[in-house]
């Protein structure tokens, strides 16, 4: 079969690319060997947020007295929590299927491999191998969990996010290796359900890519919850031979043994670039990533790559933005390039973390002339009324231009607030202009205005 566009992979990069291509009039097919929606929708972003919502609801119920009611015998039903999470993913999966049908995107089930001559070989789980042709082939095959060489994921004692999402029973204790978004979110979830949790982080702070003030706030929140936090700590070995896993950890104070019933390996992801036929086409990978130009073209005519398999941040919304840019370039629309300096990131624990742009540490390292405006949620009427006073809004602002270099938010539902700063940065809004904008009162979002006012020592509200 001949198509205008074939997309290999139906995750947040692939399905967006396929739908946009179809919208632009291309006869489009998508090749997917597993569930539509990819890891994000089925085994990552979406089901994880469903689990975290259950944990948050449990957290609130346990604090009922703080809100004037009594909740007795509040206990988690693990099977029901997991079932709800899987149901959410199933619903969204059907949504992607509906969009494909609506936009007349052909779904080809199987594993795709690129052949010379703009052809794609598809190997289904059952049946004969098929070969399809396309003028344009977009690779969007995503990523999978990375593994430590001394702690291979066995699915029994050493988990990745797959097993952590669908546990048959709660372990009594869990050691989490890595405190990025994945590790922190699962640490929060399992601790809310009563599991003894230890986080082991190689860097000197949790959520190490975030601003230092954010890291300090979350470290306090974790410890307040009863999570043991070990930073500047390197796991040297994991012994799974006994009933309990024994982790040998090198700390600043020397070697320490951490025992846990289960271990969650949350040390990042690696790109799915194997078995795609790239080597045969003469494409040399760079640390497993596919080299591309500004329009996501590879060195092979008609072949493109987006998402986790190229050297850009491995985030669902980044893959989707790259997909639109790539397809619109194919269509000759001259799209604006993806702004990799304005990518928001969120961690959906309680309190939530959201950020975009430069940290204060980075601004200092670069020797920039900058100012900081900070507004704590302890001074927010809405946060106080909601019983969610932990956290702050922090803006890092360039002195010469008054433009926002970075924003760092910790607090209740701040993942819903960061988009406003992304838009403000995209439009070149200054701190003065943000401070002069009217926000509704009382809201959590008015902390953005107050932090901007604080840059110039003009904050006056509570």
C-alpha cells in the first residue's frame, strides 16, 4: 500500500503527527505494535496521574479533621485504585482510536522497520509481513525504562514503572533509586498508601533539575511524610537473593545498607532505536539518538524522527510540539521552530512542582544580572482556606530587560498555573507587565502577580 505519510509509533509524538498530517490532506497511516497512545497514555503520564489522584483523595480524607469532618476507617483499596487507573488509560486509548477514525488515519498493527526506497516493513504479532511505501516516514518510537547494570529489572523484586503501576499487593517497604519526576511521584504514591519508602538520589538534592528552593521544599515535604531521603548517595549493588532486597549505598558518611521488599528503578529512559533498520540506511546514532535537522529530517531523504529518540527533552508535550512542526514543514507551511528554552515541566506530587526556563543557580553560573521575586503560599488567602499553604511562586528576572528568565512553582495545583508563564515568556511579557495584570482574588494564581510585584519590591496583597 502506498501512503503520503507513515508514522511509526502512536504515542504523543506519533499520534499527533498522524492526525496533523491527515488534517493537512495527507493519506496517512500509523504503525503501532502495542496500545494506541504509547507509553504516556497507557503506562506513564496518564495512569500515573490517576494513581496520584487516588493518593491525594486518601491524603485529604485522612486530614478530615482539618476541614471540619470526621472520616473513620479510611483505608486504601489497592485493587480498586489500580482498576480506576487502568480504566482511565482505557478511556483515553479509545479517544485516540476515535481521532484516528475521525481523521481517516489507517492503523497498521505490528512492529515497523524502515527499508531503503521509502518503504516500511511491518511485522504483525500474527500473520504475514507487509511492506508499505510512503513519501514521508516519521519515526516516533519513544523510549523504555533505563536499567542499572547491577540492578536489572526483573519485574519481581526490582521494578520499573510498569510494575509500579499495577502492583498486586502493597510491599511493606520500597527503595526508589532516582528522585526525578517518576521516582518522586511513585515515592509519594506508595507512602500515601502506608509503604515505608526510601529515596536514594545520586545528586545532592531531590528533583535535581529543579531550582534549589524547589528541591529544598520538596525534601522537607517528603521527610514530613515519613519518606527517608538519601542524597549524594550512589547505589553500588542490589542483592535480591534473599526475601528482602539489600542495597549497598555509598554515602558521604561511608557505605550503608538499605533493606526493602521491593526496589523501583527510576533512573531515566533509553530510546527505542533498535531494530528500526537505521544502520542499514547509513544513519549513525549518537548515544542511541537519531540525528536530525531543525525540521526533524534525518540524513535519509523522506525519513524524519521526533520525540524521545532524538536529542531533545523526553517529555510528551515536547514530542507533540515536534510532531506538529515536523508535519507542517513537510506540508511547506514554514512552522515556527519548537522553543526548547520555554519547555514547562511538572511533578504531580503534593505539593505539586512546576517550572519553566532558567533556575537561579543557572543564572548565577552564567553571570547574569538578575533579580528574584518570590511569594509564599503562606501569605495566600486561597491557599490558607484550602489548607494548602506549603510552597511558593518564584520568578527569576533579567535586570536589563525585566523579562522572565525562569519560573519555579511549588504548591497546590501549580501544574495548572505554569502554562500562563510559558505564554508570558513566549510573548516577551516583563515582570512589570505581569505585576500590572489583574488576577482574580482569591486564587492560587494571583501568586504569579505577587511574585512579579515582589521583583520590584511592590507586593502588597495577601
